[in-house]
C-alpha cells in the first residue's frame, strides 16, 4: 500500500513537549525521504524538507521554508519551494512566495460537469481497424488522459487588521501559471484523446490571476488546530490587462471549524466551500478551484477522496468535508513531540458545468468516505495517509499520502 522509509525531525534547541514550538528561540527542521503510492498518480519517490525559524513570540513560526522534490511512476513531477515569513519588519504583514514545476502524463479528463462517466466502452468502440493489441490498449488507456507541463509562481500577502484571538486579515495575491500541453519533448495532447477532441490546440498559454479578500482566523495552532475557526472570502480574476491569455472572474467562500469533543485529543474538523467562476478559463484552471487555499478536483486527495482525480470539473463547486480526528498516541522522540492520530472522514460535493447549473446541480450528490493516519512532528511538520472509497468508483479503494494537513 505505502511505505515511509525514513521520518526524522531534528531541532536546533530542545523543546518542551508541553509547550508550543514557537515559544522557543532557534531553528526546527523536518525532513522526510519517502516512497509512497497514490491511486491517481502511481508510486512516488521524493523528499520534503522544512526549515523553521522561531523567535519566541511568533506562531506557528517566524519563517518557514519548505522544499519539495517529487516524481511518480505515472510521469508526474511536483517540485516546489515555499518561503513563508510572518511579521515582516515587525509589522502585521505576512508574505508567502512559492515557485513550482508540475508535469503530468496521466491526469484525468472525462469532460465537464457532474454527469461524466469515464466509460471505457466509448474509446473501445472508437478503436480503428489495423491497430495491433498493444496500440489499441494504449489508445483506450489514454482516451481520458491529459499531459502537460505547468511552471508557476505565486505571491501572497496577508495584513492583520485586528490581532488575535480573532485575527482579521486583508489578503491579496498574484499567481501565474503557464500551461504547456504535452511534454518537454513532444507537444500537444494525447492523440485521439477526449481532451484533444474538445481542445484541439491543447489550451497553451499563461493564466495570470489577481486575488483580493478577507480572512478571519482564531485557530489555536495553524498547522494542526484543535479548536477555533478559519474563514475566508475572496474574489479573483484573470485578464489580458495583467498578462493572461484567458479572462474570467471567480469568487470563493470557505468556512472551516474545529471543535474538541470532550477532550483536546478528539476533534471534529469541518470545511465548507463554495466556488464559482464565470468567463473563459482553461481546463487546468477549472480543475483547481479555491481561494487562497486551492484544491484539486473534484476527485483527489484534498477534495473528493475515493473518486478519481479531477473526475468532476466545472465552473461551480459546493463542497462539504468533515473529519473526526483522534490523537491516539502522543510521544516524545529526542525531546521533540511526535503525535500519532487516526482520522475518519466524509467528502460531499455538487458540481455544475456552468454558472446556470447552480439550480440543478444539487440533484447529483458526489460522495466519498474513508479513514486515515496522521503523524505530526513538532506540531508543524505533518504527514498523513488516507484511504478513500466511493460508490461512484464501485468502492475501489484509493490511497493518498500527503505531506501537509488537509485543512
């Protein structure tokens, strides 16, 4: 199923497990070489390293730097570098800069809307005479697949208008992603695929998006909260005026809540999302909804577990996710707190191909459920493994390993 080869965390200063990590001054470091498996992307090989600077006052850290190098057997590459700095120059300003490179050979594309089937009988009926068995199997396998290269850069700023415990922040950001259909060696969609039929040229170009919103946050621990809420509302837009090859406007509202059930070790976590886009947006953008926290789906490790990745995409998404999180075993390893937790979850969504489908999309609920394990090192470095199932996929299990907390 999955294998973690090494999990280690080194702290520059000894930490009191009962204290918050950011109450000390010094450095913390998390690293995870891993071999894992994702049902959508195949076996993965990579490494993640996080470096944290603590100043004794700022939580969850003063500066965090995370480097991810990752590749899978299905041709996926996800490499990124994130720098996150709080209280810049002693001000209430928080800055995040993230550069990334993503490539894919086997992303799903079954069409747009909530009635797509991904039925293999359709490409099987299209197989032409003269193809040998191997070529026919390749055509059928790639019919619902896409391939692309997508470098990106993202800048986000958060300015605290009101301090904790109910921190109100003004958030603004810009992100750019270049969509290049094909691979570094061969341009274009998979020949004969559904994506090529719908978009012959493959939608090559730059998406440049500006975003503005408000965020309200009183979580007790940002990376792994046990109580409080986190709410955001934002508007975003792509336009040729700031370099985009597509133009659209989108709005997002996301509400998250955390409630301990009789004990800090048992927490009910919930996320409610509504996302809407109007205008011209490429498929890769439609398949990545969200505000300042973006998702892949619907159908993925962070939105629709148990459903194949990006099976349902559209301009409207309403999603409800609930998790019951139990801290099963708190440990201390080399004076560093290590928490082992168990999770049960359910994901429910409604997807509309167009904005006009808001009235009718509620007739088709898209449900996935499952359970997982979560490891937390020093309250900041988190690894989780989930297994999701759905009647939509005939209860076939999907395995997901993620090196972050879902929400």
